[in-house]
C-alpha cells in the first residue's frame, strides 16, 4: 500500500507541478474588449504548434506572430502602439 | 455482444478514435471529397488482409507471436530493437500531442476558467493511475472510453445525415495540414487496428468498425462543411460538429475528443506493455498479464514523467512535435510492414501456401509506406528520427540481453 501511495504521489507531483507558471503583466478580457477598436492596439496571437492548431478560438483581428521574434515585432509596430500578446 | 470481442474492439480502436485520426480523416475528406469513402474501404481491407496474415495457422499461436515472428527473421536484438523503437516513442509523442488537444477542447467547450494545460496534466495523471489498477479495470475503462467516442461520432454523423442544411461556402486559410502528403496518410488512421491483444478474434473486426464509423463521419462532414475548409482546418472535427448540431454538437464532439484521447493513450500504453512483455518476460503466463509487476509499476509512470516533461518544456507549442509524431507513426507502420514481411517468410519456410490477400496487403502496405516517406516534406528529419530510435532501442536491447545472459550464467554457476 505504501508503494502505491508513493508512486501515486510521484506521478501527481510530476504531472501537476508544471501547471504553476510565473507571473506576467496581463490584461483582462473586458479591458481588451474596451480597446479593441483602438488603432493604438495590436493583438498578436503568439501561439504556435498544437497550442494554436488545437484551439477553436482565435481573437478577431489578431495577427499570428512568433514569440521568439519579439525584437523584430517591436520594429514592425509604432512606438505608441500597445502590443497585446496572447498565448492561451 | 461477446465480452472478448468487445474488448478486442476497444483495444484496437484506441488510436482509431483519437483526435489525430479525426484530423487526418477530416483533412483527407476535404482534399479527396467523396473519393475518401472507397479509399477508406481499401485501407480497411488492407489492414484486414494483414491481420488475417498474422492469424495464419502456420504462425505461432502464443501471445508473443509478433516478437517471435520478427525474431525468427532477424535474431533477438534487432527484433527487440525494432519493437521498442516502434512502440515507446509513439506512446510518448502521441500522449503529448493528444493530451494538449484534449486540454484545449475541455477548456474551450466545457470550462473556460479551467486551464487547458491543467486539464492535460490532470488527464495524464488519471490515465497513469488507471494503468496501475488490475487489468480487468483498465479493460473496462477502455471499453467505456471507446464506446463514448464511437457513440458520440455516430450520433453526430447520423444527425448530420438526417438534417438538410446546405454546405457552407467560406474558405479558411491554414498553412500546415497533417494530411497534405497523399491519400496514403489514411494508413495512419488504421495503424495498429489489428492488434487486438486477443487471439481468435476475426481480423476484420476493428478495420470494419473503423470503416463504418469513418464512412458515416466523413460523409456527414462533407455534406455540411466546404471541402476547402475541411482540408485546411486544424480542427475539422469541431467545425463539422458545430455545423451539424450547433453548440450541442460541439459538446458531443468535446466528449468524443476527451474520451478518444483517453482511449488512445490507454490503448497505446497497454499495447506497449504487451509488446515489451513479449521481449523482456520469459514466462508465457506472465505475458498474459500484460507484463510483470515491473512493467505495471514502472512503465506507465515513466511514460507519464517523460510526457509531462515534454508538455512542460513547451514541445506542444513547437512544430517539431508534428514532425516527431509523424515520424513515430511512420516508424510504427514500418514495424508493422516488417512484421507482415517476416510472417510471409515464416509461412513460406513452413511450406504452407501464402494467402493471396495477405501477400497483396503486405505489398500495398509497403508501397503506401514508401509513398508516405518519399512524398513527405520533412523526410530528412523523419529518416534521422527513425535511425536514431532504432539505434538507441537496439543498444538498450543489447544491453538488457547481455546483462540478462551474465545473470543467468552466474545463477547457473551458483546452482
């Protein structure tokens, strides 16, 4: 029984730990909705691979971009534009 | 229905009902139109022929016959190498890919507030825990998963056939399609469908069931969704489900995807345990229990840990996962073709007549596999993956058998 409990704990530990991600500045959906029509806002869909292909929902007007090209992206947009990146 | 037939259907249908198979079927339906229906029949017939070949009376009737057949042709270490290379990478990569899809489906269809990756990890943990239970419980769960997935698809397909909506006209653009190589990708849908894990089960059972389900589903999809959209969509199953029944259709498809993922992961884990038991377990009675305690307690948590690491390191968000999964599927089909070839050699050696259907099926399987490999845009990566997997697996097998030999010799000396 101890063996079973040990193995179960091990499995749960390894499979649930990665869920806790670090914090990043965020914008909630109401804030985003309020600014959607603004020209100073650019929405970038930085999902790739299965994160993008398995998802049914895509924000209207969002442009697909690679998160790794962040430096290039900042050059592509005006300095006064707010870039909203979404990855989930 | 006879419980053993039900179980054989459930084990063989694991991969068949996975979201990946639905994507391949949807994209192919979009590309080929109604031509997909006879092609599905042809692929089902091909796998029936291969299954019939492996059930041939002149082949051994043991649980480990697949390993024995290849071993007879190549020797122990290469046979063990190709078997490990075929099942372990496919189990890990398919679990990684399918769990991501299940996570997104749960999040977008059922609970918006529940993180998609959280669901992927939770489902992985639950399916791993399931593997630690006695076989009877795993088999019952597998029957439930496949029944839910098949039932949901049939309900949606029949609803689509009785409805009268006209096809949509809009065309979506999407740069990458899994099924873009050739109609030979339909082989992926039926891959492994003849491994029922049970003897004396008709070889046509799973391919026929698969053909009926996919016939109904692709027919309904083509009646509702514009072929261009089906061909280019990354989630053609959800597009069709929404068109057929609206939001309830999405919810039914959500159940299909989650139960299909569970069935595929459980089926692949069981299949891998069965195949590894055939290599590493000596006693025939232990093999019947899908391996020893070691395989039961060690293999599923190991696969879960590797899958969790792959998920956590972001492989799901990398195009590389698609290439790796495709490579693993091709390697699986390569193993299966090699098994059929070895079976033909065995029958020929035993001076029994070779059935024509079996011969033709093996030939067509090999031709289709070559087409798949040659026409693939990522063929270099696929070759590298195949050779690496075969090399590493052979080294593991050689190491295992050399240690095992030494231990046996030491035991003999002590005795």
